[in-house]
């Protein structure tokens, strides 16, 4: 039986790569329970199985624009192939404890026909959609999967329940085969196309994680030299504003360049 598993859709590159006609690092599945309450859950083993099956697909895993329906078999909605699927991970806080959860990521390469399909220029539309939302939840990836479901049982053969809610744990899904992965609006198995269900609150270095993410968003598309210069300028302005030097060193110990720079930074703060 084939199930339609909607999934919203590290160190590897993430985002739209127009030169390569691709979206890099799209999320196929995340470890954890699906959005539909009680429907299912992927564990680390299931994510690894997805990666293995996706990598074994000849030419890559087929990708389409939305799922086919009973009255529409999807012809004309072929987008391309997802290739180079790999394991990735994300830090999340679960029940107050930080955990590393597995993610399956791949690169979606658009076929030439997707730029001139019977449904229009689907490839450009999808890339625009992802860029406008900065990889958020405007769109995601959805696996078409044939799973084997496994219920977790206690020593008496009863289905295990959640310690906090008392509700039955959803079955674990172990993929037997992957038929395709489609671009959809929202999904069950992940949170968005590029951003995993990341929760860093409570981690010892959560401030650094949040600051890094804000910098990545603020300076998207800028080169290292540009970012480095702007960070240096901002650091000095922030220090002068919130941590001023009470006792200035003797003027002769400060170079003319440093004095000029300090005066210029203070002038900017006053604007």
C-alpha cells in the first residue's frame, strides 16, 4: 500500500542555486513525530533508511510539483530529481534535554522541461517562492513512501504511552520504498523546505546559535570581507555605546587612525 507522506519541507550549502538550476539542502524527512497526531514517527534508523533508498534511486529521486490526484496523474508537473541525499542533524531541546536529531537532506535539480512545462515555468516559480520566504514554510518537500509500521510495546505486549500525556506513542515508520518526493504547501514529516524543526532555547550556547542565524539572514549573499567589515564596525559602535571607556588612555598612545575611526563611529551613533 502506498502512503502519501506530506513533509515540509550543517555544513552543506543550503538554498537556491540558480546557476546550477537547483535548490540545495532540501529536507526530505526529520527524526520525530509527524504533525498529524498519532499518525507516525521517524526514528534515526528510519531517516538512515530514507537516505539509503534515495541514494539508490537511478538518476535521483523523482520530484514533482504537488501530489497527483485521482483526476490528475501529475503529467506535466515533473520538476526534476533529488540527488546527493545525505544525513544531517539538528540540535533540539526535548523534555528539557538537548538532543541531536537526524535529518535527510538532498539537492533538488530542476530539469529543463520544468522551465517550460504545460503548467508553466514551475522551476522558476518554486525557486522564487523559496527565496522570498528565505527557506521558510511557504513550501516543503513531501515523500511518497511505502512504509512498514512498528508499534512500540511494553513487557506485557501493550502499546507504550507517552510518560507526560499518557497517550499512545505513534508507530515508527520504516520505509520499504520511496516513489517520489513532491513540492507541496505544508507537510507532516518536517517543518519547512530548508529549516529543520530547530529549537535551541535552553542550550548552553543558545545566544551564539541565535546570533549566527540572524547574521546569516542579515548578510545573505554578501561575501566574507563585507560581513567582516560590517561586524567590526558594529562591534566598535556597540562597545562605545554600551561599554564606554571611563578613563581614556593618553592621546599619545593612540594612533591618529584609531582616534579618527573612534570619532567617526561615535558620529554615526548620533545620527
